C-alpha cells in the first residue's frame, strides 16, 4: 500500500465549506488510484466517517460542512494493493451556527383519549440542529382556518387538552434554535382522540334472493371517530312453518330437540369495510326465518346494534 498523505492544510474557508489540501505519500511502485477523506466531529468517542473520494492525481478537495460543528479531517491513499494508514489529523475547524435548514418529518396525530390531541413527529438528527438551544415549535388550530396556537418543547409528543372528541386539527412543527426558526413548515391534518360510537346504523333493509340476503343500511352520524368497519349479525330462528307464538317461543327458550335439529339459533357474522353501506350475505338456509342487525366499529369499539330486522328465505 502507499504511504499516508501528509501536511494537511485548510484554505478558502467559508461558513459552510473549506478546501482541504495534502501532499501524497510514496506510492511504492503502485500508482495511487484514489484518495479518501474522512472527518470526525469533536465529540466523545465520535467515529471517523468517510466524507468524499477523489482520483489519485488530485491533492485537494472542497468539503461542505454543517453549521455549529467542529471537525478534524484525515486522508487515506488507495492503490491496487490496498489503503494506506490514515494521515495525521488536520487542525480542528469550527463552523459558525445558523438557523435550522429543515423541519422534522412525519408530523401526525396519535391521539388516544377523547378530548385530547397528541401531536408526534420524527426528531431532527443532532448534527442538523445548526445551533444551540434547539427546540421544536408546535402549531395547532381547530379545523383549517382561524388563529394558530403555538408552543415550544424539547421533543415529542405534544398534548393539547379539552379539544372535543375526534375533532379535526391542522398541525405543523418547526425546528428552531437560538438564531431563529427553520423554513416555513408544511401542515398536516390530525384528530383528537376517539370515543365509542354512540349511534347505530339506520335504515336497514334486506332483500332475500334464493339463499342470499342483500343487506343495505345508512351510515351513523355519531361515530366519534374514523368508521373502520360494519358487522352484520344474523341469527336463524328456524324453518318457515305455521307455528303458534307460544310454541315457537318455547322452542327458542329451552333449546329443544326440534330447534337443535333444524339449525335454529345458528349465528352468522359478516365484517364489511367502513366505506360500504351494502353487502350480500350468502350461504343461508332455504325456507328459513332470520333476524338481522348491523353495528359500526371505530378504534374504540362497537356501536349499539340496529333494531333487529326479520326476513325469510324462499323455498329451494
């Protein structure tokens, strides 16, 4: 391998850049093909990191630097045999602070409890703080109009109380330090926490065609959250026969041999995507009496079931 480069020097120093120069070491009869520049920030146990590479016939390189950082540099030479030992480190170089260049990503709400808005985000890497006293400026407002509220915190999450249940909010987070704020942050839409749905689906209707029930309903209004799915629950009451009310009620109450033998009491549950308000339930028994109800779910649980709806399937 070649001998390490030597006599590292810094020139053309700007706020966020400088030029690093060196003198190549002896190549040992195998031409140097590349130089690799590494840097290390002045922090306890900070590792050396590769910054850039350049061809073997170049002995200087412009380096772009982060604000509010202290660097040392070293250079390795490479040839067909392998890398040289690293050069001696350069003198330390410190860059001045600046306002943050970027804001945190993935700003969103992760609210759990009703009437509380929880705002979260991905924290900015410490190397990108650009200055002292780094903090996050959190903005929120109900809906998408009106006055912005704001506060500054050291990190996520950020809680807003007394918001109402599943209320929409516009939210955004800006990176700030002692010199000022970063770019204007992009906003996102979040919601305060959900509660159990208060209202059952309405307008349930059933059309029985052969052994299929075509079920439709209307969405409830008081869902108190994001409507995730519906549940259709069917219970077979028994065959369509002319029986007195007292006899039918007795069979259902005591689960007698007749009820068990003809499948009375069978329960069918069908889950339906929350974007739909109709579904076909197949595989029912012919010439049977059924009772059906529909309920709605959000992340907190299930709504009351709709009023039971009775129907019969035709003879097969």
